[in-house]
C-alpha cells in the first residue's frame, strides 16, 4: 500500500517510509493513497476477534506482507502487548444505565498511548535491525505520549529518544514516569512552556530536511501514521463489543465518544468509518475547544491562550490530525487541504468552506466540557458504579450523562473511550471529593532517582535540541566504528 501527503507535494512512500518520516517533506501528513472497503462478510468475520487479533488484521491490510510477512507481523504485535496488565489488553466495563467504558489504559504507563506506541516501536526496531540503522526519535508531550514512547523504546540499541515535557503542565506522576527512566538511550528535557510552545522548536528542527536526513530523525507524536493505524482498532473493538447483533440489514450503528486533544483517536475513528465500520462519532474536548468550534460552526481558529484544565493531556490548541480529517472530507483533495492548512498556519484562523463544514457535521457531533462538569461526572460515576474515571475519560462520559438527563432515549448503543487510568490523576480524583487508588508501581516512582535537563525561558530551545541530536549521532557513529573494529 502507498501513502501520500495530505498536501500533495511530497513523493509517495510505502508503510516503512511513512513510519520513519512523521511529517511529509511538504509539511503534510501521510495518508493511504486509497482506502480499502470492508464488506459485511469481513466485518462479521472480524467480530469474534480479540483486540490484538483486530490490530493484526488492520496492520496486515495497511502494511502489506511484502514489507512485514504475516508471521513476523503477528510476532511483533504479540511482543508489543506482552507487558499489558489485562489478559485481553483492552477491556470493556459495562456500567449502569447503558454506560459502556472502553478501558484503553492497561499498558505500562496506564494510558491509551501504550497501545499504539508499543506496536510502532516494534515495527521501528524490525526495520532498523534489518538495515543496521539508528534513529533519533524526538517527541513533544502534553503528558502521556512521552512516557509511553520512552517505555516502548527504552534500552533499544538502535534508537535514541529525546522527549520535551512542559514543566508544571503535566501531573507529577506523568512527569516521574518520564524522568525516572535512566536508560542510556533516553533524554528528557523539562521546558518552561506549555505543550504548544514546546512543539515550536521540534517543528523548526524537522523543517530542516537536510538535518533530518543526516541524523535520521523521526517523531512518534500522533502525526505518525503507524499510531493512527493501531488506534483504528479501538473503534472496531468498541463496535463489536457494543453492537447488539450483526444479523440485521443494514448493520446496526454504535456511537463512539472520543475524548481528544490532537485528534489522533478521532482521525482513526473517521478512517474506520470511511472503510465501512458503522459508527457515529462524538468528539469530546475540554475547554480548549477548537475541534468543538470547528464541528459546530466551521471555526478552526486558535483561542488567545491554552487553558489549563483537569484533563491536562488534552490542553492543546493545535489539533494537527484534523488535517487528515479535512483531507478525507475534501475527497482526498490535496490542493484544497494545502490551501486550508497554509492559511491556518499563516493567520492562525480558518473558516471551513460551507460544503466541507456540512460534511464534517454529518460525520460527527461534538461537545466541550468544563472542569466543573468533569468533577461532577467523576463523582456521579463513582456514586452510581463505584468506578473511578480519569478526568479525560470523564470528558467522554459527560456526554453520555447529558444524553440521559435530556431523556433522549436512543436505541443506538454508546461506547465511551477511556484513554487513561484514574491512578495517574490523583489531584483530579481528590478535587472530585473521591479517594485516589494508587497502584504500588506508581507509588514507587516517588522514591526513584530522576534525570531531566531544563530548557529555560531565556535558552534557545532549537539550538539545545540540535546540539543534543548531533551529539547522539556522533555517539552512534563511534559505537558502529568500535563494533566494526
């Protein structure tokens, strides 16, 4: 299968090319040149598969056996999920009053990003070992991406990872999950800025294509196609777990509520919908509501500031994966997408063309949730089910409660995606008047040694980043030289 840039000015690549590139050379994001269409028979066959089984089928479809033979692919995916705490990897909790919560957080760092990053890291190492190559992964994180990426590659001999975290903008646990990993190939920087600000030096470094090529740089943020691919499985699993029966014509609908920041899970859900999965998408955001405004009014423009909320991993103003959604809505028209995104990058403001906006509102609905509503939702879910939600999951569950309270009975089952465990957010659990439940392995983080290099306001962040990358390249060259002698 071939992948093309949403902006249409970069050469097409295969899965390996998309995996190692992150952004395309024209600033766009990679998407499959053609989307396969799944028929009813395939969906019925897939309906009995486990979560890892669905990941295997989707990856086989979008990677191709000429790049990774089926047996190798299955082994890589089994290895990726071997450290998950739940035997099913992903678990659906069926709670009172039709509330279905899909727990995507049974990986090492207690967040959904473990699912896609553990697979992506296996694919990376598979190709690197074959070619005896080295890459440096550079990541900006708003909380969970950094720790999941670190866990997925820590100790890997062909990969160095540099993570920029926003000091004071993620929870203490999230920070410790990154700064307590002391492996030689892990390099963490604490930035005096928010997650949008720390993306700037990263984007600037990646814009220098000669530098990127010279040092084999790549990103594992949710711009990486491999992560979107694996995240499609959440939506298939949610559908098969919640659909009443697949004997009806047409197949029944399931509503999937997606809490999101950078819109990776949303893009994955929309692609799943486009290839034939009968889901209705609801996108749920916190007070950083650019996606909500886009769905409701076609207003894709920045607010003046990023608002700090209890759902901190979603405190994002630039949901870059919306570019993938716009590309699909425009019928894969890269000219239209390029014009839209260039205008947004120039003016930080964009009104979607009428036709595009009406297609978007047909494809999904949306809501924006306040901190007060997050706290109420966490409290209510505990009262009704003795079940602790993390603040990001509460953003999704809030939509379910709103629909119930409006007494809008619907025969369509609904599934709320739960991206993280409440164990990672004790401050929010306390704010909701509840008692945090902290697993022993998270409690142990407090007593571990930490390592983190500060990036202060007066520093030139891009220069610090480039220096670190160059240093790692020299180190790898030295290692190869020694090995060959």
